[in-house]
C-alpha cells in the first residue's frame, strides 16, 4: 500500500463530517482510532521513502557519507516506531470491534494458562 492508497482510505475513513451528518452522532473512539491508524500509514510511507533516498545517497557515494547514513538510520528508527504505533491502534480498534479491550484479552489468556 503506498501513499496514494493510504490517502484515499484516509479521505473516506476520516470524513467525520459525513459521519455526523449521516449517523446524527459524533465519531466514536473506534472510528477515530481507525483514522489515526491510516494516518500513521501515510507517515510511515513518507519515512520509508526518505530512508531509501538517504540510504541510496550513502551507498552510492564513493566514500562513506556520514550525514546520509545517519539520516537513513533515523528514518529506519522512526519508521519502525510508526509501524509499532499503527499496529497498536489497529489492534485496539479490532478488539473494540469485538467488544473487548486489550486488557480483557490479556486476562482471558492468563485464565487459560
């Protein structure tokens, strides 16, 4: 999924005005988390692109380009954090979809063991 695909989904999922107009209610927590998860997807794609460009500059230069190497590493680190945040939001939204919180699932796992 690229930036364009994420942007298309965000334009639909994050359209809170339509939710208010059609459903006659404010957006709920699950809808907000779903929107935030897709926004983190866009941020991750941008960071991934920046990291690839910086890594290319560092790799293709005749000698070690320390600033480009540093930029690539920072891009990889922040991109990893973006994936973690997106995964956490999507996990939480899926649990809420089933009427459970993450703590409910952890408690159920502990009772099984």
